[in-house]
C-alpha cells in the first residue's frame, strides 16, 4: 500500500468514527467538538485530492467559523435556560436502516460503473479558476448565499435574546 492509500483509510476511519460520535453523543457540546473533528478530516480528504483551496475553505468556514458559532449558541442558550442541554438519538434504528440502504445504493452504483483508473490532468491553477468563476459567472449565487447567511444570523440573534 502506498502512503496515499494509508492516509485515505486513516481519514476514512477518522471521519466515520467522528460522525458516529456526533450522532451518538449525549452531550451537545461534545457533539459539536466531534463535528469539528469530522470537518477537519474532510479538509484532509480534500488535501489528498490536491484541492488545497477547498481544504482551506473547509477549515476556515466550517471547522473554524460555523463550529464557533454553534459553540457560542450552545453557551448562550444554556445560560439563558439555566440548565445543561443534552440530546437524545431517537429513531436510531430507522436511521441505521436508511444509512444501510444508501450505502448499498452507492456501492451498487460504483460496482456497475467503476471509477477511472487514471487521474485526469488539471492544466490550469485550480484556485485561480475557482476565484475567477466566483467573481464572474457565479457572483449572484455567491451574494445570495451571503444574504441567506445574514438572515440566518439575524434569526438566531432574535431567538436567542431574552424575552423582556
């Protein structure tokens, strides 16, 4: 086995384990920490695929920003409510059945049409190409996403405020 294959399987075990810990953890704060680990592992997969820009965005936006906002929301909500927040995993058997069905569907699709054995060559600088596309062709969806995130943040502030 090569180093890339070992790194992939290590990251795969890390991702599956941390994703299960997110779902099965009783403490909501611990679940968010496991989510941060899963998002960081996803950035590692992007690095294995030589997508450095996506790995950086994954770390900055998701593992850094979103997890920080969720931790802040948990802390503020626990302070407002005055008790520790825990989560329960209801209907875990149904979720396991759906997950197994989706896994079977994905495996059957891969078996029917296997992946290409050779990597496609990327001629240009991928980060530059993504940046140019975001600033030209996809500028409207990019700005609409920013407005959506602002609306979500304003809604979170509204619901987190104490009732006076």
